[in-house]
């Protein structure tokens, strides 16, 4: 595996890899890699000739009161994991390489970024769109792999890639979970043992919505109310939002005619957890 930290070295490294092989899969991450990230690397390895991974804790997607400094950065561990999974290249640039002095250009997306994570984390998706656009330009992948865990992010990035004419496919892969159902996240390490126990409420709330939907409930309001009740069984949990939305537009819907995404964000102490599920009328 090639390990690269500068933009100057990235081009030649990719060129050398591309020479013998054709398609490039790309897995952008912020590191602290877990089984969720590794599943994306595995999907890319299965489908593409070359797999490039990036580890970059992107400062522009963190708000001033957020955990940029505290965010875990176990780069040696991440490098070993990428090697073990058979990635061909790991790009792990320092911040000054991506945002050198005088940096002034951002990708601002409207509409899809205005609600949910974008409303609570002001500016978050501008940072996400900017860094993804930069990374897509640098790596020039044929397919970029994202997790369903960050559902709104996958919609926002797909829209950005289309709007900015990136010639690539966005592939969204299923959420990988702990045995008790909690979606894997680099931020789960912030949870105290008690908060970690209560964090299973998110998956249980989604299970409840899925069960009601399977029994024929199509109205959003009873689904949301039932999920709220499940979350409130966890005394430390505070709901940021629960919403039933159109899976493409992210607009809230009252009734599920064909498909919906159910989005959920919950605070446990200072830690925010997000999760979601898709509901499809058969
Ligand atoms: P992050 O390092 O948190 O920015 O995540 C990098 C990529 O991994 C994003 O596309 C996430 O959606 C994806 N990801 C994070 N957690 C999971 C998970 N539990 N299952 C699947 N994909 C995930």
C-alpha cells in the first residue's frame, strides 16, 4: 500500500496505480476507522480495480463549539487497518495541505443542507461539500463509497457531485452495527458506560417504526410519536429530531406512499448520535 501525505505525491502515486488497472474506488473518512469504514473499503475492493482511502479530520465541517480538537486521530492504527483490508493507497494530508494560507473557496449547497444536521450544525455541510469536492478533484475516482449511517450526507454529496459535474458514481453502503444494534461511529468512544447502554434506544426506536410500518401504518405522525416514546425510555436521551422524509428531496412527508427515510438524531450528554432507516412499500 502506498502512504501519501502531500498533494504533490498523490498525483504520481495514483498515476502509477491507474497505469496497470482501470477503475478507482474512493473511501473518504475522518479516520478512527471501525468496521463501518472497513465495509466501505471492502465494497470498493470487490467492485473496483484500485481502492484509495483518505483519512482527514476536516476542520471546515466542525462548528466552533464542536469536537474538532478532541476528535480521535489514531493514524498508525488506521494505516494498519487500511493495509490489512488491502487498500492500494491511503491519503492522510495535514490540514495545511488541504487548506493552505489564503484559502478562500467553499462549495455551498442550498436546500438539502438546510434542515436536520445542516440546521443544527450550521456550516457543517458546506465543509463536507468543500472537502468532498477537493478530494474528488484530487483522487478522480470512478466510484466514491459512503455509508447510509450519514443519510443526509449521502444525499447532499450525491447532489453536489451531480451539480458540480463530477464524473463519478456515489455508492451508499448499509450501516454496520454493534451486536446490540448501535450504529458504529467514531464518536461512540465519547459515551460513558451508562450512556452507551442507553444508546441502544436509537435502534429500538427505528425497530418500532419498521414494525409499525410492516403492520400497515403509513402516517408519519404515529411513527414519530412511537419513536419518541421509545427514546424517552432512555432517561439521558434528548431528541434533536425525528422525521419521516422523502428519501431524495429530504422534505418531510405526512404519509408514505412509496418510500421514506426515517431520520433520527439524539443527544446523550454532550454526544450526538444519528441513525436512520428506509421504509419501502412493497
Ligand atoms: P466518518 O469517518 O465518520 O466521516 O465516516 C466516513 C464514511 O464512513 C462516511 O461515508 C460514513 O457514512 C461511513 N460510516 C460511518 N459509520 C458507518 C457505519 N456504522 N456503517 C457504514 N458506514 C459508516
